[in-house]
């Protein structure tokens, strides 16, 4: 079979390291007939291993050229030719499932937003992502990488960076190191946030100009005063950001 070249516009970097593949399958810890959805199976590096462990599997593949690699070893009904950002997970599984994927760097933020929006559907989530993005996800206040992504993933998920993957484990080699991470939805959310859409807009505003004080990034009610307004958003813990949001929202 003639090898299909990776497509830059789809952000394709195919995993070719057997050692890394074995590590991923071990961490996935797939139980018999467990529900699994894979983002971008590509040439099937981990897909074939998953399908051997459970037939309750769907691979969401956007590139039609990848089907010639997948169909010989995976039933056609288990491969969905579509864009992961357009998929309704509930149409595939009514019950919770594990999500796994080597996700394109160019749409990683959009995929993470979709994961947050669908958080109640997952048993756990395993992703190969750019190390820089993984560092943003786990960053704490006071770090340069700390921002909106850190806050929203950490509010809803327990996060663990499992291991790093060097460029030579992919074809073609990306210019960056990757990380394999695990997200587990929190059973209880410990933050008092009643309107997440409104809170999301608030967080976006206070991080708009990272070096400015919060008071210079948002409009606050007249006569409202709080020392936190004189801080930079990147220096406040999630607890303090939620507290300030509620104080402003409930003022007057």
C-alpha cells in the first residue's frame, strides 16, 4: 500500500513509536466492551489495539484517505467520517465513555472547549497534545502559562500529565515536544458558579490584557471596591477569581 503523506492543513503527525503505543494502551486500561471514542485514528496506530479489546469503539476521522488503513482491521460501522467538532457524542453512546486522541495542534483549544462542554459524558479523557498546551492546562497562578484554559479545565477535571513524547515518535516530526495527559471529570465541583457562560465571559475579560490590573480590564458597578481589583488576573487563584466574580455579580 502506498503511504499517504500527512496533510499540514489537518495537522497530521502520525504516531510511529511502538513503545509509546504500548504505554498509551497500558494507561487506557480498557475493560471488556468498554465504550471508547477515538479522535483522529489516522493510520490506526492505537486504534487496532483498542478494537481488539472492545468492539464498543468509534473512531472519528476527518480524512477520507485514512480509510484504506483502517477498514481492513476495523469494521466500517466503527469509523465515522466526520469532523470531531461537529460530532454529537450522545448519538454514538448514551452511556459514559473514554475519549482518546492524538489531537491536531491547530484545533486543540477548540477540542478542549468541546470536552469541557461535554464533561458529564466522560469516564476519562486521554490526549496527545503539544507540551505547551499541557503546561497551560496544569498551570497555577503566578505562572506565565496560567490563563483561561487552566481555569476551566481545572474547575471541571482532575488533570495529570502522564509522560512526554519526543518529536521522533511521530511522522512527520513535529517541531515541538508532545505530552500525553489524562483528564478525569470531578465528581463534585467545589466552586460556587451559578452561570458558567457569564463566568466564562468574565474570565476572558480579566485575562484580555494580562499585565493590566483587573480594574482596567472590566467595568464594575459604581462604588464597588475590592483589593482584588488591583491585582493581575494571572496572580489570582481560581478560588479568588470565583470569589471576585460572585462579589461583583451580587453587588447591589
